[in-house]
C-alpha cells in the first residue's frame, strides 16, 4: 500500500494549501482615438502607441497574476464601427453606440489577444487604423461608460470587481454648459451604485483635472473633492508598465479560530499569513507525437502470492477497503482511515493560552518558520475585539508575550507559539503598512527540537583589535542601504515567465533583470578609500586551495578515480548467515537475503527493507 503523500510535506506547505476563490474581476481599457493621440512628437512614439504599450503590459501581467480575470479594449472618438472579425468576438445583444468601437471583447487574456495588440503597435499604419476606424471628436462620455457597463453585464460571469481605465489627453471633453456634461455626471452616479470603478490615466504632462475629471471621478468613487489627488501621467504610466512576476493574493484569513483563555472564556480570532511562496504553473505531460495532454490515474491493487512467489490473483482496493499499517515489535498493525484521522486529531482546532513571559525570552535563534498574524474576529464571538484590544495593550505596556498551543486545522499536530504584540510601523511604496498592530505569531521549538553542536562549542573566537572593529564599522556605513522586500523580485519566477513569453511570442534574447545581484562596481567605488587599511590590518586574501578529486589515493599516480573493491559473495547459506551475524552484510544484496529466508520457509517479505530482512534472519536463528 502506498504511503500518504502528505507525510513528507512541511507545515508551511500545509498552511498554504488552502486556496480561497475570490471571484473574477473585469477590466475595460477605453482609449481616446482623437487626432492629437496619433501625432508623433520628436523621436518618441505617439500617445496612442504608448497606450498600446501599456495595454500589452497590463495583459501580460494579468496572465501571471490572475489568468481568470477578464479584460477588454474599447476605442472611442472613432468615425467608424467595424464589425467583429470572428464569430467568437460577436456578443449578441451588445451594440456599440455612435463613435465607439469594441476592439477586444471582454474575456480572458490569451496569446491571440496579446498578439492582436502587439501587432497593431508594431504595424506602421496601425492595421490601417485611419481607414478602418478613423478619427472623430465630441463623443459623449456617458455613451462610452454605458457601453462599458453593458459589457460587464453581458460577460457571462458574476464579477467581484469591475474597473474602467480611461486613457485620454483631453482634460475638457464636455463644456459645463452642455447637456453631455450633466449626462456624464448622471452616469457617474449610476456607476457608483453598480460599484464600477473608473481610473484615469492622463496622456499629457499638463493635464488639468479641475476642468472636468475632478468632479466626475469624485462622483464615481464617492470621495470628497477636498481629498482628491489628481493622477500624474509619469507615475500612472510607470505603475501600469511595471511587470509583476508573482500572483496577487486576496487578503483572506487562513483560519477562524477560538482563543481559549480559560475553560469557560474564549474569543474569536483570524489568522493571516505574512509571507507566501510564489506558485508556478503546473507541469503538464504531453504526448510527443500529438501534443495531447496525458491523464494519469492511480489505482491501489491487492495481490495474492502463492508459496512459489507467483502472483495468483489481484483486485482493485476501494478507498473504504484501504488500510495503513506500521510494524511494531515485529508485528504489522493496520488501521482504517477513520482510525488514522482519530489518532491525528488530539485536540480540536484552536488557540489555548499557557501563560505569559517577558519578551526577552524570544530569541532570534528560535525562529523556526515564517510568522503568522493574529487579529480579532468580532463576527465569530461578540466582544472579541474589546477583549483582544485589552490583552494587546497590556502586553505592550508590560512588555509580555503570550505562550499558547496552536492547532490550525483538523489532523494537524500541536505547535508551540508565542504571541508577540507589535505596533504599526511605516508604509510600503503602495501605501500598505509594513507592520500592522496586533499579535505576531512566532513558532517556538520544543525541548527536543533544540540541538547542541559540538563544532560550535569547541570553536575558538579569534581576537579582534579595536582598530579592526572601527574599520569594519566604516565599511558597514559605506555599503548600508534601506531595505524593503518590494525592492527585490524573485529571479526564478522572472526567468520562468520571461522564458515562457519569449517561447510563445518568438522573442530572442529576452531581457532578465536580476535585482538580487549586488552592484559590485558601486561597492568597489565606495570601499576604495579603505582598501589599503584592510590589506594592512588583515593581509591579502589567501589563494584558494585546489579542489581534491574523490577516490584518489596515494598509490594512484595517474590521478584517476580508484576503482571500488570487489563485492564479497558468500559461498553457501552458512557463510551468508555468518556474515549477517558478524555485521558484514553491506556487501549482500536484498535478493540474496530474500532467497535465504524463502528457503527457511518465511513468507511476506515483499514490504521489508534490507534492514528488515537482516532482522528477520536474526529472529529466525534466535527462534
């Protein structure tokens, strides 16, 4: 019977196994196609081509971050409205209003859609844009937003979030005295009721939002006009062009638990993960000849072996008939799946308070794995926030940490944790707090997990002079920098997705920027003034010793690997038994040991390892 595949997985992987489906999000990119958007300024591309650059980057990001999200492209201020090129792009019941055109219908991002945007961007005449679409002015913004709203309602999915991104360089699409101005504000209130967000990307450096878009965006987002921050073209463009090589995860709790302070007192808490490993696309086995996906299926079989070792009968074992077994005292004990689950379930999931200790007992050497975060859950138990806040403030005031036993979910072993109170600290470039106020869950090792290494206890600490210490203080100050995790991208995920994109789009020499590589030239330039002092105090770097080849002996003059010694084989069963008794069974094979035991009339040897066969031979001789 095969062993449980979860046995070899770490606790981090078990905690991250649960994936919460947060729904699809829809994104419609609307582009102003007036004449001024196609004017090329100097050597730089036209504004329309820059928009196509941004759209392509956003679509490539969607493939990596969340491939199930929907994205569409709409052109407005166009003279013509051409029919869809394929039947797949035709959406029944959806007709674009005057001076509007649907370039890409709302759907999941694919290679074809990205190639369609890239092909228009690289084409000299933009796929004959002037003839096919043309240019116009004065398109009613309310009609454009009505079309986008209809596209969201006809997409066939219930969207968790709907967003319209507006690319334009015209800061005054309608005069305040016109009816189109009032219609746009009415449509903005409709979008707010439907929870459809609008994001503006100004395609001009001197874009003035106060003329029209300040009131319009505040109406859509339901914000106060005094708190409105106008978007800047450079920042908006750089943010949308920024490549993301990790999946975006929703802020969902890993577990809803009860924190038991006593037998009759508990409060509800949520557990959050502060770190998550990136998940790469799964490998798919394909048939070499046809490129069809190969589907594998595992079946557990039970076989009956006769006295001669031949298989007599085999049948499929259903899940209810399967057993897990372990050898104890030479006897095999089997358990049902329900019994195994009952053995693993020592306590119900939850957090149980053991006591309080000073925060000084938390040593950095006890850091077993990444921390979790604890926050109250008022919806689970009423009054949890008040009690949680009182504990949090008292632990901060008295500099105490709470030691608890944690069981995250059923059939999971106990964990010894320390709840460390922390205050909110700083914000990252995206405005998210670097550290939230609450309890940080530190995993503490048990007594049996701590080892004493003799190599660390016997080591002698070299003597260091004050002059050497001061010199390295200077070196640390020179190469010191402000660290934030957002400054470093995972090079393995970058390399994976860049190679996939270059293979799909036939791109040669794809550029990979590894932000984890140190800038050696900059470091050398900063340390150049103190290099002479370092050589004077510590001497030059010792030359590396040549690597020693394995299996090279003193008598092997040619430097070739020494051949292994010949395997010592027993002449008969008595010699094999003597080799086992003398502890020289390393040269014996499993087949030899099984053959000897079969001659002795022992059965059931298929599941035994080599050590088990040796123990079986010794047991038969003792009997």
